[in-house]
């Protein structure tokens, strides 16, 4: 290597400094103008859920565009950051967007573990955070004044699943559970067993599989060996799809029903063939045929724009953004504490029906959907997967509530 | 003082002016992590795909003690270095028994084992949710919660790490490790115990990873599960290769390129890892010595051209 001269080093330093501070640098001290409201969508554009990021982004954008990108006369500046489904990267990027862009309202991300990290940032930076997902902790053990949960409580989900299914199949008393082995799976499993007691259900087996499992044959043979009346799964995404296919391949479905207790709906069902889907019952936070005017318009516009019906992901992003905007309307202010206070106890008829935010826990109390997949002959189009057979909105009983004190600002 | 050191000092001073302090801190933390890997990869010729084992373990142990017992910052760092070194000794002992592909697979497999322990042991590590709530205690009246104060602290530790690593690679030990890289059998024939020395390189690399792990935990106030995951192990290999694995300064350049790309380009373009992929392909095909080699070649090319013009005139 040639020896560098002093002049070379100076040149190099100058070029480097100009490069980094100039066009390519970070928006270090540029704050959002006071008159605009900056909202951040922290979505997974890379990493484990890179496929979901862009559709979450779509949902949030649609809700903002409906308002002409304005709230209370002020322009909304919508910025996004890549969560990468990594807690470290998300923490850093949310902090950067809050400090650098002046973001005061954060929606996302997709994964529960990352959401809890983002929730910590929201608390530290005093910005409003809305999240939809499986963790109980946002509105439970780790609740605080700045974070809100949009998805139904795992209890609401379990109660809707079990009650509705038992009403349709009162004799199906032998249940085998297949549960994703992490916090979300455990809590739904706990509540399914709890609600199951009231129906006299016998749990003949409960297997746990690691997240990202792709080989379910041993679980399925074990389930078949237990001779259950029903197999109920508490898992999500590709885990659920892979398991459902394997259960079909082993000849369990459609002979015995399969319940997907907490599914994303469209995103998962589209990956199963109509034959696979026969006798599958699905619990979900959203299904696009929901009988509300907001859902109808959303499904119609979304379909017109993107060519397929919205699943849970875009609906959650859309629904959370709408709730947030309702908060602004009610607060008549764009200040974070005002909007938080307005959201606490707010009651609206929105995307999934009557929705209310519990002021004590920041849990959105809302209906959870229970669907039954249609046989191939009954499908009106390739995306006509299921009928909503019931919705349920029983909130988490106070005895289980882990959020003892939502705290102060 | 050499020009390389001058450049490093200039970068340490200029970086916080150009980027946010948290990102600047992360660049140096990642550089410390890379220095540790580079001792294995660049100097000993061992590709370890499990460096996050030591990084994450140190983060978890020190993070736990910081969170629950509020220990002193230096104690946390010391414990982190120790945990990094001890875990590296454990993993390294098993790995150095094999070489080549089997060695790489072992580092990877053991990393996965540590990952699943962290994933399942939710009461301590928080599992998928990570371990949040790690503070940066005040030390000698300095409040490390101030981003600039923490940056200076990290930058100083980075400079110390770089100095220590420079001493190591220039010492007889460093030369022997390079001899092992070039031809292990011959190094053994001259009387050096290959396995023991490779294990020593592992332990030193682990200690550096441990230091980086604790600094990372304190920087973000959380030990995320991915800090012990294989993607993280891959990232540091990737950054080091892009920077230049044969050179002491390679991992520093690589860390800068990697973090800077991920933080600035990701804002503009969601599919930024494509750029990293392209950069990686270019490095592998044209510049096996990474950015450092590209730079050196550029200079020698310029020099030759200058000489040619001078001769012509």
C-alpha cells in the first residue's frame, strides 16, 4: 500500500465530511415543523416478515388518505421506518424518527417481541404508540400510558373460538391442542383451557412446537393417536399454514375439524387449497366480509386498488390509524397527552363494529371473528374463503387483568 | 502516529457531527465486535458463524445484573468481557477439534443452541420479547444517559480495543496465528500447538464480542433476542468481509458501511439489503480484501498513472 501523504488524509477527511453531512447524512437535528403532525409507521420491510411490511404500509396510508392527509386542519406527514423484525433496529429507528423527524404518533410494528421494545421507546420518548398483535403485555403486565393494543385480548379470542365452536358441535368434547411455543401461544392456550372447562371439554393432548417449525409429521401422528374430536391450533403465519397442510395430508381433516384459533385470515387461507380448507374453522381479528359499513368500503377500495381483498395485516394498520384519528377528533388537539386522554374510553362504530378503548388497560375492546371455511363448490370466487359465523367481544375478566396501574404521563 | 490512526481519530471526532449519537455509538460497538471476529477470520483463518453467542451471552448476563442489581458500569463491562471469554472458551474448545466446513457448522450449531436457551428461558431473558429496562448508571458524576457522554465513553473504549488488538496482532502471538492461517500443519511442525492457539484466538475474540455486547445492551436499554441469533453472527462476518478481513482496520470500515447503509438507505429505500448483496458480490469477486484493498488498489493505480504522466512529459 502506498504511503499516504498528509495532503491525502486531509482530502479524504474533507470528502468524507461533506459526504456524510451532505445529501447522504442523517436528518440529525431537522425537526418536524410545529404545524404538521408527524406519524410514524414502523413496519417490517426486511427480515422475517418482509412480505407483510408493504401491506401494513398500504393500510395505514389508506386511512390517512381518506382524510386527505390532514387532521384538524394540519397536514399529516407520514414517515415509515423498517423494523426489520429486530428489537434493536426498531428501537434505534423509532428513536431516530422521533428525534429527527419529530414523529409523535407511532403505529406498529408486526411482531410482538419487537412491539414491546417499541413500547418502551414510546414510554421513554413520550409519544403515542398503537399496536395490534398477540402479546398480552402491551395492555397487561407491561402496560403504560403511551401504548395501546388494537387486537382483541387472547381471552376474547379463546372465548369466541370455543363458545362458537361448541355451539355448532356440542359433542366435540375431546380436544387436542397444537401451540406455538412462545408467550402468545401460551396465553391463548391458557384461556382456551379455561373456557373449555365451562363446556366440559377434555384436553387429550397439548403439544408445543417451536416458532418457525416446518416439519409437523411427528406432531400430527401424536395428535391422531389421541383420537380427538377436534384439533385446535394456536400458531400464526407459515407455521399455521404448514401444520394445516400436514394435518390434511395425514387424513385428519376434513374428517375431524381443525380450529385455527388466532389466524390472520386471508393471508393464511390463500396459501391453503380449497381441499385443505375443508372443515377448518378460523378465529381472526378481521375478515373482509365483516358486516360494517367501514369494512365494506375498506374491502371494496382495497380490492379496487390492489386486486385482492384485505387480510388482517392491512386491516389492522388501517383500523389502528382510524382509531388514532378518532382520538384526534375527540381531543380537538394534536398534542400527545390530549390525544391519549381522548382515546381513553373512546367509543366508536368502526372497522370491526362497536369498538371501545378501556381507559384502565388501553386494550381496545372489540369483536373477534369466528369463521368456517367454505367447501369448494360454495365459493363464489377464489378469494371467497369463509363465512363469518359469529363474533364475540367478551373482555378479559378482571381476575386475569395484569395491568394494575396504567400510570401517568 | 500513523496515518491510519489519524484517520481513526478524525472519524471518532467527526462522526457524531454527521450522524446521530446513538448510530455513531453503534458503529464503534459493531467495530469492536468486528475486531474480535477479525482476529479469528482475518488473522487465524477461522470463519466463525457463531460470534453472537458471546455477544448475546455477555449482554444478557451484564444486562441482568445492571437491571436487577444496578451494578457499576465498569463491573458490567468487566463481567461482560469475562462472560464473552468464558463462553468462547466453551464453544471454542469444541470447535477447534475440527476444521473447515465442520468447524463452521459447529460454531453455527452451538450458536443456535445458545439462541434457543435464550428463547426458552423467558423468566430471565424475556424470550422473544427480549430483556428491556437496562439502565446506564451514573459513573463518577457522568450521566451516561446523555447520548454524547455515552458516545465518548464508547469511542474511548473502541480506541482502547483497537490499540489492544493492534498489539495482539503485531505480537509474536499474532504472527503465529497468521502462520496457522497460512499453513497449520507447518506451524505445528515448527512446534506450535495449533488447537491451543486457535482456542486462545477464540477466547480473545469472545472477550471483544462480550465487551461489544454489554455496550450494545446499555446503548439501547434492551438485549433483544436477535442479539444472540445467527443473523447477527452473519452480519458481523458480512461487515468484516466488506471492510476487509485481512486488515486490522477492515472491520472498522465494514462496520461503518454496514450500519450507515442500514440506517440511511433503509429510510429512503425499503429493499436496501439488495445493495448490501451487490456490494458483497463485488467484494467477493473483485476485492477479496474488501474496502481496504479497494482503497489500496485505487491509490496504487493513481500513483502509477501519475508516474506514467510524469515519465511521458
